[in-house]
């Protein structure tokens, strides 16, 4: 089941030659994604904070919570179009998609489990023996195989069938209203330098003028690079399915898109001041809603695996 | 309590076998072989005991007398000082009479560090991978010292 690269999209970053996609690998990854066996006390699965219907993020939670109801310091990120992603996490701490699951797995406020113990649990589970065998022709679970299977699943979580995509491809269902067309023009003028089409992220780390939350003191990318220039910089997230990925920003401080736009027109810390009238904000939001991709949000292949 | 860099030494030696070369590692501290449950005195006069010493030897290459280089078929070996089997690395066939130099890295290079999920000794389940920030732990030293407090000290290094 090779990945279909949407027309006009760049070449994926992920090296598929090292992890050829198979139906069986995808299925193993999907089972792992929805299984709380990954956490210390079998209470938290990946899906606890990454729900499909909301673009695989934790809806309604500014800061995501994990094991023992412990609260983290950031809003969980969305999971989509990761084959094109050059780095992962709000601060880019993770350098390869394969290694991403290790972070929540071992975080003391998320799953708080050791990889070696997870592998032990998987090897003791009859269900996984069969799944690993069908995916890798070897029933023994290892860290490498588990991580490759996770990538097999997440690499398929691709969103490219929104109303916006149909508009660009001039397909049925892609007719924009005048308001949406105006919103797209405004978007291209004011937002596209950081959120360029078609991925709606430039994949960089940017400082967007948010005042620091003194209870979190999150320095963002600086935490990883230790370079002062990276202070308060966070990864530019994709805007696809933004209608459902609220709350917004790395700490989920904004609940509504209008609040996000108000921040961008009020801050004086951007390279160029963004000026938008109230009507223009409404148009811009109308455009952002065209990025909703129901085919992706309700694709049964990505949902909880019912036996 | 700090361990002065350089006091942990590794002796590399090799023995001729009909088909393969064996690289043996003898970890020593202050001239004495490192053993479990044994007290050593550091150059600063602190008593130290080691519970866990693990590190990677990677990119082993044999430079021959005709200036050709022969690469080890395994990219990295995880050495556990208290796992005797890991202290002997069997490599491919080498003509020892023509061997000039052995080259190796202590730790993992930047290329392997960005290569995604790897297996064998590089499988993250070996406990030599940092989860919160991508990258291998090159060298891990854990142990204890009675002075000034009875503390457990882990030193995990990357470059």
C-alpha cells in the first residue's frame, strides 16, 4: 500500500526505502496506537491525546494530560501529513518520525513507561505475536520493529481532500464562495510566509509574539538548541483541519480562531504588522474552515480497531 | 562528585584466529581492571564504585599496509563493562600481518543519530537512546560514592 502523493505536493522527507509500507505494518501500528499497553499502568494510549475526529489532537485541552491525571506543559500536536515533516514536537526535539513515539512513552506525565518493558509486554501478548509475525515475518517484538510499525500507521494519516484541495484541483465540491475566495487572498498576503500551501507550514520555528506564560516559562526551541536566538520559538503547525484542532498555540491559550487572528493583528513583534478589518477576519476564518477534510477525519481505516 | 575525564581507560588488543579478528576490551580504572562491587579511589581522592558502564564503539575500520581500509560489517557495538561477552568483538576476516591501524569511534556519529529506527545494538530498547531529545547516549557511567553524601551518580554523555 504505497503512499499516494497528492498532485502538486513536494517530495516526502521520509525515506520509505528503509520502511516499505505494507498493509500488515500499518495494521500493527494502528493496534499499537490505540493500545494503552504502552503506558505504565495501561491507562493511556496514543489516542488519549490524539483523537482522529479532531485532527489527532487533544480537543478542548489547553495542556494535555497523561498518566495519573498529570498535566503536561504543551498542547498536543496534530498528526497529519507527517511524511513531509522534517522535525517533530513544538521544539523540534525529535529528529525522525520513527523516534517520535519514544518521547510520550517515557515522559513521566504522559505514559511513564520504559521501552524495554513495553517490548516485554508485547512479547507476552498472543495478539501481538501474530501481528508482528504478519508485519515482519518474525513474531519477536523489538524496539526497532515497534517504531517502524508506528511510522507505517502515522505515515498514512494524510489530509489532502478538503474543500480547499478540491478548489485547487478544480473538482466537484470545490466551489469557493466570494467570502472564501477573499479569505484565501488575505491568507496568501498575511499568513502564507509561515503557513505556505499545500502543507500550511514552512516547517520552521518561529517567534510569533505571544507573551510568555509565567507559570510555564516555556522557552520553546531554545530548550533544544541552547541558542538565545531560538528563545520563544515554536514549530509552525499545519493549519489543515484547524476548525477542529482547538485550542490553539503551543500552550492552547486561544479557544477560538478569532482570538488567534486578534493576537496577530495586535502584536507588534512580527516582522510586518498585520492589519485586518473585522470583516476581513471573518473572511479569513471562512477560508480556514475550507481546510476541514472530513474524508480524513472520519476515515474508518484510521479509527479505533474494532475486532 | 565528579569523575575526571580520561581516568577510564580502554585497552584494545587483537588475537589471530584462522578466519576472523577478535577485538578485546579491558576496561581499567587507575590501572586496575574494573569490577563490580569494588571500591576505587579517584584522582581527587573520592571513593567510587561502578554499577553500570556502557558505551558504543562504532565505525570500526582496519587500515591495511597497502592503505586500503576494511570496514566492520556491524556499524556499532554496545559494550557493557559488566557483560563479559560484549567485551569481545568478532569482526570479519583480516590479514593481521598486514594490519597497520585500527580506527573506531567512541559513541555514535551524527549520521546514525538521524537515521530513524535501527536494530541490533542500536535498538532503542537497549536503553542507550534519549527519548526526550533524539539521539543516542554515547557513554553511560552510573555508580556510587560514600562522600560527601551517599549518592548515586549517573553520567550520560552525548557529543
